[in-house]
């Protein structure tokens, strides 16, 4: 395997983790501020990637690495939990 490809993959993965965690923690923070404490209680209002990876291991680890090494680009996902009953009550 080409060392420059591995370095590129590592850099992309680092940026992917940081940006995805920041994005989902922001969702969780805003939900908490507006009254839905589900994400807060699940430990998602944090910049620590561990709870986010624990919640979506396939979308945060496996899918990004697979898509990078198979296609040359990185795709993954994460999510923040929410209470659908709270959402219906406060649209």
C-alpha cells in the first residue's frame, strides 16, 4: 500500500471524526437548550468522540474507512438521540 495514500487516509479520517463529532454535539447542545434532554442524558453533548463512536460505530469507523480505501473518498454518519414525543409536543 502506498504510504502517501495511508497518510491521506489518516488525515481525512482525523478531519472526519472531528467535524462529525462537532456537528452532532452541536445538534445535541441545541436540543438540550430547547428542552429535549435525551442527547444530554445519553452523553452526546460532548466533543469527546467516544460516545459518538459508541452510538454509531459502523457510520463513524467502518464506513468511512471502507469508502476511502474502496472509492478514494470518505463517507460516514453519526446521530444524536432525541425524544419523538418531545418533538411532537414542541415542533
